[in-house]
C-alpha cells in the first residue's frame, strides 16, 4: 500500500516533544527541502525521502520498498461480475510475479482491492500492473498507497493568541462572525480521528473509523463506528524510520481550527457553531488510499458496502493529508462523487516546498487547494506552491486542540503546530461559514467566492500562492446581507436535576448515597453523581426515566474518571451508558473505562432511535477485584433535536 500524511509540525504546551518526523508518502520523487518564502523553488532531492518542514531530519518513503495491495477497476463484463472471473484477470500476472493474490474487498465506487502474499518492489509492482492491464479485463489499476500525516516536529515558540483569526495578516475571521458563525453546517475531518476535548465535544456529531488494517487502527479490529484517535505513535525502526515518534493528535488539532466551541476557555474555531464529523483514516504508519477514498464517499452521504449510512452527511470535507504521486482514478472518482453531491473538498497543498501539482490529493481536480502563510504574510517556507493552489491561509504557529498523551489518549490540551494541515481547516471552516449563510452554494461557487475575495499576499509569492490570502470577512460579505444569524434559543433539558444540585431528586440508584457535594470535584456547581471507587468487585447504578420526543433527542453528560489502575491497554473497570426500553430490552449506547482516566469531558450520544418512547437512562459502573476506579457524572441533559 502507499501512504498519505497529515501535514504539520508542532510544539505542545507544557511538554517537551522529541523532534521526530512523521513519515510522508512519496511515489516517484522526494520533496524539496525548505527554501525561504517567496524564493525560487528548490530542486527535488534525488533520494526517496520526505523532509520535515522545519527540521533537517528526514524519513524514508513508506512506499519505497514497493506495494502488496492494489486497487483494480474491472471492465463491465459478465465474467468480471463474479470472483472467479476477476481472479482469471490477475491469474497470469500473479504467476509471472511469483505471488499468490486474493481479493480483499470492494470499494465504495465498485473497484476491488487485491493483495499479494509478499510485497512487490517498485519494478515488480509496475510489471504486475502492466500485466494485469494487458489481460484486457481491467480498466485501471494502481497501488493502494499508504498516505500519512507529514512532518511533525516541535516549533520554537507558541503564540498566546490565534493570530490566524485576528492578526494583521490573518484571515479576518471576526468580521465574518457579524453575519454567520456556521450554524447548520457540518465539516467532515478525514484524518487520524478525534479525542474528547472540552473545546470540541459539544460540536462533534457521529463519524466513522475507516481503517481496515487492525494493526494500524490499534482498536482491536477493522472498520467500526468509533472514530476515536487511538494514537499514531510508533517505535524506532517502525514505519520505515530509524527514530520513534509520539502520537500527533493531528485530527483533534485540525478539528479545533474548524469548529472549536466559542466559550470562555481554550480556543475558538473559524465556524464555532458548525458541527465536526470525525472520520478516521490514518493510524499507525498512515492509512491506505482505498480507505481514504471510501471515507470521502461516505462523508458526502454516499454508500459504502458494509458501512451504515451516514446520518449526518457533511457540507464540507477537510483533508489535511497527502502523499506524492499523480491523483489516480481511485482518488479522483471519490472526490468527484463528493462534489457531485454538492460537497466542497478542501485539501492541503503539502509541506515539501515543491509544486503542489506533484502531490495528491492537491493535484486532483475538483478540490480547493490551500497553501500556508506566516504571521508576516509570507508563504511559509515549508508550504507547497504553484498553479494547483487556490488560496493561502494561516499555517504557522497555529494554536488548537490536542491531547496530552505521548502515545495513547490522556487529558485534553492545546499546542501550536505548523503546516498546510493547519491552513486547510481555516479554509474549510470558512467554507462552512459560506454554506451556513447561503446553503444553495455549489462547490464551484464556494471555490469562486474564496478566490475572488482573497487579498494579495503582503510578501510577494513569486512561486504561486493562488489568489492570495483567504479573507473570511470579505468572502461572507460578498454574499450580501448584514444581519447576524440568530443564536440558538435556550433548550430545556428533559432530564430532571441533571446537575444533581437538588440531591437525588429525579434519580434512583444503587447503592444509595450516589450524590456527592464537593465543588472541587464537580464539573460545575457543587454536586455530582459518583459511582464505584471501592477497589473490589461491585456494581453501581444511577438512572432516570425520560421520554424521547418523536423528533429524536441528544444525550450529553460530563464524565470524569479517576483510577488507581496502571494499565495503558486493558479495560478492567467499566461504565456503561444504557437505555432500557420496556419492549426490546437494554441497549448500551456508550462505554467508558479506566482507560478514560482524566478530567471532565463532555460526551454526546444520539438517542433518535428511541424516538417517541419512554425509556430509562442508566449509568452502570462495574469494578473488578482490585485497584479502585471512580466514575463521576455531572451535567446530564437530554434535549430534543
């Protein structure tokens, strides 16, 4: 497979991070090393390596030693309608290559992923694909490339404010908020997944994990409905690199720039009232092209075999990832499918200081390609450039949401990253503002508006920075109208005493005494419900009856987990969130464990499948025989959709 990479560098607040570089994907040539902004482009290096945007460290191309998986598009014939007929198409090619081949799965757009029992080097791969094409049964074939998040290393300084919104050479975001803050728009973040964060949780809608490789996914299986970022760390010698790397939490950082909640803490997103749909495609060592293509189709509301329908199709897709090589049929068809459904696809130009036309998906048609700028208004030295770029946006020293875990998720935090990965969500958030203000805009009209309202680069960009710096205020103003969208009306919770400030009123539970009063341990106010925490086998519950409206409802609750368990991988003590119906039984709608140790995080669950029924909402905690784990629950609410 061939690899795609998130495009960023970082410095975490309050932590020292090793200067390792996360692998970037290349196919045929390496990117150039960084040249000064505005200077003539440097020539590509000869060796198949990827340079960190801000560090001299280099890593091996994860595809340099070849491929073991390929994406095949067959001609529409009777023979190809059956597995045996398709096997005949690659039988001779497999024999010539000396490999055994099997079919893995069908992609969203009807191609097939096949895999060999050993990796074919570059020359063998080229011959295998040529032989397969020569069979006459195949319309197109390409490697199932590994795509990854590119170039992660520390930056030297962390700004205390979001210059990309308000700085002299920022994107002028506050001027757009006079007219829209993104209500009604959803942005799919196709990335490493997401971790719980108080700046994000309120704006997150259900997504999906498309990683089909269980080793890369690290969550015990293949594709599933949980897009939580399990960490993309790797040890020395893994992922084609000599060094090790901590987890990047790349998708969480990107999501924060798009739509972090506007409140009194942390950071705020470009579209603070938009929704974020996390779609996980990048895990350990990156992610496969076939998984990413399926994710694009699903994000836009298309059908993917074996995957439930997307209940919240996105209005905008953000792709802060990439790898070198031509776009190819698989990528282009997926992007075309999204655009045909009216969904703009915003992609990173790449961090290799080379023409963006050399990397994908920036060289795919029907994309909005974003380069990165500095707070001085220059093209960032790492940013790709050229005719493929549409606009440029802030991408250096960008503060956003992350997790503080070195490998697996722990507590929420903030960090400054550099990269076109950071510029891209600025523009995806702006696209959400445009579509919230005028939902009838087509992807082409969104792109045209972004380009026509961009302002000139303050520092000359002779290499090519598209139409210039994206300007949120000018873009939204160009649509007409001068009134701010109405803020959401206060919504009454259907839960009685969700903050437990009135003791156990409205609630029942076992054992009794589950309500505790301690402002230091409450998410807000003075009180909260506490389950377990005794360090021996026991079960504790707290529950309340609630009627879910016919329109559906959303459950939110704040959860804090305190544990004496030391494991980083085993769930010994559990908290299940259950819905009990009189007719069909008990449904577990969310699960937590000692692995969720940390401060309060707000969780969200869609209760729409119980619409029109009266149910019991139950929090059920269980502990094993040792090492106490305490689950604290606060701010429980069920609100009508």
